[in-house]
C-alpha cells in the first residue's frame, strides 16, 4: 500500500515536457524541509491506496504521461512496483525526487527528475552526489535557485560534476524570490548549456493552487 496525497490531471509545469497533458500521483511524506517548499500539505496524512487502486484512478483520464511526485516518493518502498506497473501499462513515467535518497532501485525506463539542493533551500547537505552516476541520457537534473549565491553555486556544481555533459539541466527560479529575467540574463552571460524554466502551472492557476 502507498500513502497518496492526491491524484490529478494537469499539464506538466516543469521539465523538458512542460505544457504536455500529464497525470500526477503525489505521494505523502518528505524527509526534507526546503525553505521554499510549496507542497507542505503533502508532508502528512494521505489516503492508503494499492498499486491497483492507483492504476484504476488513472485509467479513465486516457493520458499516457504520468509523474510520481511528493513530498519525496522514494520514502515509500511500494513506489517501485508502482513505477514498474505503470511502465508495464504503457505509460511514460517520470519521477520527481529531492535527490537525498538512492536511485539505484528505480526502473531504468523511468525518467528521473533529480533536484540538486542549493544552499538557499537549507538542505544542501542532503545531496547524494553518487546519484549522479545513476543518471541516464533521458533523465534531468533540476536546480531551484533563490538568489545569486544559489546561481553561482549551481554553476560551480555543473563544472565540478560535469552534469550538463550527462543530462539535460534545468535552472528554475524560486517563484516569488528570484525574477525569471535575472536568472535568464545570468545564464546567457555565462553561456551555460542549461534550460531556464519556470513553474508554468503557477502562471496559469496562481501560486497557491492545489491539484492542478
């Protein structure tokens, strides 16, 4: 069984698949407490659901892209059979993870979106850099950037670990902290091969919207 906060249909608001129709399975619980977290409501509670329950909830929507998110979805051991069942059912599966837990048991076909925590998150010490060795070309690494300090730290991490040589890198500003224009100009000035992104769903429905 899994503890599930919500299941909903929306558009993919982040990643290289931004704008595509997507089904979201938000699992309950998180081991991190990022200063800019926008999903604190997923820390506790949730509804117990089996893998079959979740598949049945998704089926009527007829959307083939699914993202498993949280909280931190890898806290629940049953997430692994869920991911495999979704793959077996013909879904394209994305996993949004905070990067503090091992990735070695994630099925190879799953598209991993790994959040590398910047200093401004308050959780920079929780990064597992050995996870970078588990990445495949279809995976993505995201840096959520609050200020110039976070930006420079992220730029240095790219160089130190060669992340942009392995996978697509996403630079995303904290929605209400760093202007998108500023981040874009810094990236252009430094000639970084990263994708600047914003949280599209917040621009559509507002920053406090839930379940979209």
